[in-house]
């Protein structure tokens, strides 16, 4: 078992300024597909686009999606 203090210390050191967001695997996969489809650079850009209402218009049915 990892002591809580060590866990907090390590996450602060390597992931400082960020937060963990627990979502289901299905929700994560949907967000990742959305991000890829609209060629968004990162998770912050993806979430902000959705929250700000500036999310791109969904790609037309059958349109080629951007892939990695």
C-alpha cells in the first residue's frame, strides 16, 4: 500500500496544476473520439470548447475523421 502522503507528494510533483477527473471508460472514449474528430490539441481545449459552447459543428455523417 502507498501511504496517502506519498501519493499526494508524487502527484503534486509530477502533475502539479492539474486535477484528476474520474469519468467512465465510455465517456472517455467518446471525448477522445470528439477530440480526434475535431483535431483539438489537448484535453483542456476539448473541455473548454464544450463548456464555452464553442465546440466545432459535428462532422457530417460519413466524413473522414482526423486520426493520429
